[in-house]
RNA sequence: GACCCUAUCGUCUAGUGGUUAGGACACCACCCUUUCACGGUGGCGGCCGGGGUUCGAAUCCCCGUAGGGUCGCCA
């Protein structure tokens, strides 16, 4: 029997990073086994479920590169979809739920109570055999001992989560339910429901949760809880995917940077850990830097141009070769794209602000004649290229009897406004003689 | 309160009875580079506690403790 897994988010307006990982694990399992990955939208909460909220989910999955074999094609609940087990929006499946409720009612497995419909839950402990957690014997809690039955249809006619979730998994032929461990206790209810329908439940695999850095539960409000944060802050989807998969899963051989094809080949449920993991932003940053460094040039340019555009810098005003040359000096030096405008903005904007502490130290009266001398030499340089620029600076330093750093630091500050940035000689070459000398002059005027 | 899950460096993890407890991120030092980043070398740092079982426990069992989850006419 072919594997069928699903990701069934509720469109609340954002995609939780934990949800993204759940989707990833499901997707990887489907791809690993040659099965189907199904996307189902649990939009029963009509009050807050909007089409825009569905787009957040669809776009988030697309950004991560998690394509679904069955599910909606657009965020329109009544719109087109892929697959023969639709509709894939719960809001469009009311008659299916209705039929299932009636079936339970007619067989005496559910009953009406205060206008709602309650399911007759088993009084016995439920045994589960989880692919990750193992054997679990779920006893009734004290509250459940008083009344184990639970509502499956509210008095307003709306079926509840536990019910629709099970009915859909059943109708859609889901074979493996891979979801967060927060659902482990509820699984007893779900298993009982499957049995009431005379079908054997799917296999369950409960994955550990992602916690905040301090070990507390990661909720919507917490920094970094939304996938959008990583999109906005210039992370690469491949880095996010790689980082996420390592939270609760291990390839067991000390390797950490793994490509998607490698992940698909190696991912499996038995290697999923049982304990929760804390989110470590520093490690994600490191990993993002690793991916940034190996990005193909064209994609790097494209991402950089977008990043500048979002920061209000239109790089299209500059000749393409200039833009590319400028970006080439940044390649491999950034951990995230969001650092780019601050790192290389000087290529596209005038430098009006200088690092205060550095200016105090470098823009001094005694440095003025030194910089003036270097300016003269640079002005007369036949070729304004990195190699001669470096050689010249060094010979001027020697002539002046100072270390190269004495000239390097003020020049960098004058041309970029910062103390850190691309290789000095290469950035001067890209900037060109005219701009470089103008910036030197502006700095000299301040000394 | 009840029920369920979990527990190795600060963090992510390897480890399934015998290892000097390994790797990665972070941190520190040095090298490379007169910026930053990368890279290289070295360092710091861990089996939650207590009982068992065993010739021998990070590994198995029990009890604590701690963290997380669930007990809704939320999903």
C-alpha cells in the first residue's frame, strides 16, 4: 500500500515554524517512500479563516519547496485543486461530515446532548503504537473518568476538530499521521473514532516540539515563531529546511549540511528523536552563511537585488556590470541577506554617515597629509585596479614611514563609512577612480 | 488535580552494557588576513539526582526531580 501523508494546517494568518517542520517531515517521508503528500486546509473556524490566511500557508510551503501532490491549487476554497479525494478545504466538506455523524447516531455510537452531538468514548485505556514514541497506554484522566464522552458536533451544527480530522484522514486514505507531539494524548480519541467507523486507524508518528531558546513553549507571540520572520530576515529556504530537519532528526553520521536529495534518501521515522528541541538562532545563522557562500552567482545576484529593492535601494539605476562587480565583493561574507544593505549600501548611496568611534580615531589632523599623499598617487594611477591600488598604498605607507593600516583604515572609512566591509582594494576598484577620490576628498575636508 | 511524553557539553546531537563519552553551533586563544567573513590549530564545557540489576552502566529497572504536552461546544 502506497504511503499517503498529509499536512493539515488551520489558516490563522501565519505559519508556525513548528508547523513548517511538521510539513517538512511529512513531505520528506512521502518523497522518501514514493508516496503522496496531501495538503488539507482545516478552515472550519469561519470567523478567522480568510483567503489571505490560506495564502500565507500556500506561499510558506512553496517558499520552503514543499510541493503537494494533492490539495488546493489556489487559496480559494471553492477553487481548483489537484487530486481525486477533494474537496481539500474542510469548509467544503460539510455533507461528508453530516453523513458520518448520522452513521454514528444511527448505530448508537453517538448521541445528542444539549443540542450538540457527543461521541461515546471507550471507558478502557487506549493502547497506541507510535512509530516514534513507541507503545503508549493512555489511561483516562480524572475528568474523563467522570465523563469520557466528547462533543463531535457543536450545538450550532459545526463539527469539531477531532471529528473532522479523523473523517478526513479516513476519507482521504491517509496511511501515516505525522504530527506534533501535542496531539499524542488526543490520539486515543482519534483511534476510538476510527474504530467506531470500523476502520483500522492510520499509523501514527508524533514528532517532538520546537521550544524557545529558554526551553519554554514557542507560541505565536514569540520571536521567530513565524516562518515569515525567516523569509523577511533574509534566510535561504534551503538553510531553513536543513536546520529544521536537524531539530529532532539526525542522519547519525555527524553530517550537518545535507542537500534535499540526500535528505529524501536518508530521512526516516525511526531516526526521529523523542525529546523536544530548542531553537538556536545562532546555528541557523551559521548554516545560512554556509548556504550563502555556495549560492550560484545568478541566484545570489537576484536575491541581492531584491533585498536592496526592499530596503529602498534601486540597483537598476546602475549599470549591470557595476552591480555584479559590487555584489561579487560581498559573496561569501554575509550570513543573511538582511545584512546586505548595511554591508554594501555604499556602492549605491553616497556616504554621509561615518562610524563615530572610527572617525574619531582615523580622521585626524596627522592623518590628513598622509591621506592627501595617497590621494595624489591614486589620482595618477594608470589603472585603477585592485592589485596596483594595493601596491601603491603599501609603497606610500613605506614612503611615509607608517604601517599600511594607518592608511587602510581611514580610506575604508572614507569610502564606506564603516569599519568592516568588502576587501578594500576590490571595493575601490568597483567604486572607480571618480567616486573613490571624491569620497577621499570629502573625508579630507572633515580632518 | 489526573493522564501522557521526555531527560548526554550553554544549544543541536552521536552513543543501544566495556569509548580517553565523538561531532557541530556558540564562546576563548593563536595562525592566516594590516577590515570583516572564510579557513586552520588548540582550549573551555556534558551523561539531572538517588537507589537497584551486572564483573562492568550514559546505555537496563525503580523512585524522585525538572521540562513539555493533553484533559474545550479552540485547532
